[in-house]
C-alpha cells in the first residue's frame, strides 16, 4: 500500500503544491503543507513540483490483518426502481466464489427506491442472497458517481468486506477506481473470470496485451480485494432452493449530496430525455449495430433514427467510434461492451473477431452486408447480401415495430 507524506522539517509553507494539486487535496496550515488522504489520488504531481523535496510517497509492505475482513459484496445498479439484470449475473458468480471461501454474499443497492422490502426479498431470495444493504437518500434520483463513491467507501471502511465486486458498466468503471483509492486497495478492471485460491484470496483474471494472454492478478496484502467484471460474461442462475429470511438493511444517508456541476449536467441530460428512451446496451433486447459500411456520420444517424423508431438500442463497431460518428459507450466488442440481445442486426459490419467476441451469445443475428464473403455471415442466422441503405429504405416503407 502507498502512503503520501510531507516532511515537516523540509516544508517551508510556500504553497506551490496547493496550486499544483488538481484534486484540492493540499492546504497549508500553520506554514506546513497538509494532505487530505481522502482526496489525494497519489498522482505525484506535487512531489515533482515541490522545490524542497518535502513530499514523498512511502510504500508500506506490512500485510493487512485480513482476519478482520469478511464477506463478498456485490454492488448492484438500480435505476428507476429496476435492478439491472447484469447484477444477478455477478451475484450468481459471487455465490460460486462464496461456496469455496465460506463467505456470505451481500448485495449493495444504491437508490431512492420506494420498492417494498417484500418485493426485494423475493427477488434476492431466488438468487441465494441472504443479506441486502439498501443505501438510500431522497436525493438519489439517479446514480451520481461522486455520491456513490462517498457512501460506498464509508460503508466499506466501516464493515470491512473481504471482496467487493463491481459491474464493468460505465457507472461501475467510474466509481470502482475512485473507491479503491479511498479505501486504499487495488482493483482489477474488466475481469472475465474470478476464482478463489487455496489461501482464500480472490484471483482476478482478465485479458491483456490486446487479448493475447490472460493475466491472473491477486492482491493478497490488502483488503478488500476488488474487481470489476464485464456485464454478460457470467450466466445468471437462480438457486434451486430460494433463501429464506432475506435480511434487508436500509441505510438512510443524511446530509447534503456533493452535487457537482458534472452530476447536475447528467441529471439535466436524463431529465430532458436525451438517452433516456434507450435501454442500456448490456441490457438491450434488440440492438441495431452500425459498422463502417454506413459510410458517414449521416449514414450512422440514419441507422440510429431507424433504431429509435423500432425501439432498438443503437450500437457501433470500434471503427465507427474511431471515426467519431458516435461515442465509446456504444462500442460492442473486445474493448467495448459484451451483449446478449434477443436480436442483433448488423448494418455494414465486417465481423472482425474483436467485434464478434462481443455478440456471439446473441439469440439471433441478422447481418446486412454487400460483400458475400464478409466474416459476419459465418456467425449470422440470417444473411442479407445487399446495400444496407436499400434495405433500410425498404424496411422504412413497410413500417417499424411491426416488422421486428
Ligand atoms: C486490440 C483490438 C481490439 C479491438 N476491439 C474492438 C471492439 O471492441 N469492437 C470492434 O467493433 N472492433 C474492435 N477492433 C477493431 C476490429 O478489428 C475491426 O477493425 C472493426 O470491428 C471493423 O469495424 P467495421 O466492421 O465497422 O468496419 P470494416 O471492417 O471496414 O467493415 C465494413 C463492412 O461494411 C460493408 N459495407 C460497406 N458499404 C456497405 C453498404 N453500403 N451496404 C452494406 N454493407 C456495406 C463492407 O463490405 C465491410 O464488410 C479491435 C481491434 C484490435 C486490434
Ligand atoms: S511545495 Fe513543498 S515546501 Fe512548498 S508548501 Fe508544498 S510541501 Fe511545503
Ligand atoms: S499526489 Fe497528486 S492528488 Fe495527491 S496531494 Fe499530490 S498533487 Fe494532490
């Protein structure tokens, strides 16, 4: 574990470091720099900037007393009273890890949901979760990452879970690293497999070097051991015998929320409707994916408009994201989102292995491509060799929802 420190004998109180720190972690008190470790991200900018060499980072190698840490926590996302299905995939995996480690699985929900305890109890009992922490605040109308980081970090420091698992969604990827810094532990992002070793440590397995090798990472000297996992890599499994007496603990957070300008922008965006009609990619039942074959931003927007009319969620290949026709959150594939929709329709997608990895578990794949040798046809259930715009025009003429 690393630890930042100011040498009081060397610091002259010049406050250079205060201006350098982008995280407002330093203040000068009584002519000595003081660092707020809850805010410090260990970026080291102040170390380079201090002419007195008064700031240093120490590495502590003494092992944490792991015996104080117990249980596996799964952070479950909870939008508009709806639990994300992908959370149950992670809970199912956590149940398997718990069978080996002998730990108890706790689901941690954040939201202002008024959901009845009974409804939540039934849902979680089917998935074998006997303990649920429901963290509420009347201001949690949406997930605001800054607030979730504060609340979850506090809970972790208080209750000391041994393992904490996050979904590798945009929200999970945003909060997990910040929480790891707060609670001073490690984090392996985007794992594709998790195991428990013979010392009850979490083995965090993920592809690296562009997917060429699988790295197994462990953090045996710090707790909690934390990982984020891509949605849709584990299978959701209900337990054969539901758990009885699911304990739901509601934790009311009081006080003001840290409503940053960024968070406010996010709420306005959602409240005004932009993006709110769409199901998130990893939960979507029908996906229309635009490849480079759409030819331009205008071509992408044509497919996007048609997707909206049909109630489908729009997605893209990396090539399209690289062109700047849409943003990264829409990218499917090895370095994007993994999906399992009922129906996936590819518009001008070649079917490169890096893309196909993310769609191979789709129930039905329809591919439209003007090249009969395109690789996407090897995994498609329905192959349409044609110009995608001609097909789009014909589909438009025949109506929308009814044709799907
Ligand atoms: C380490 C690494 C990670 C990667 N991760 C990802 C990832 O996560 N996701 C991803 O998607 N890619 C990823 N890639 C990139 C991937 O290898 C491909 O380059 C990319 O998927 C190709 O995108 P595309 O199918 O849109 O474009 P192209 O390969 O250029 O295919 C366009 C297709 O459109 C067809 N077409 C053209 N015009 C028309 C038309 N008018 N009508 C119908 N069809 C038409 C063409 O025949 C062609 O088959 C990664 C690559 C690397 C090296
Ligand atoms: S820059 Fe160095 S000397 Fe100046 S206040 Fe910060 S720690 Fe002290
Ligand atoms: S290490 Fe970075 S975040 Fe921490 S006090 Fe220094 S400048 Fe600020």
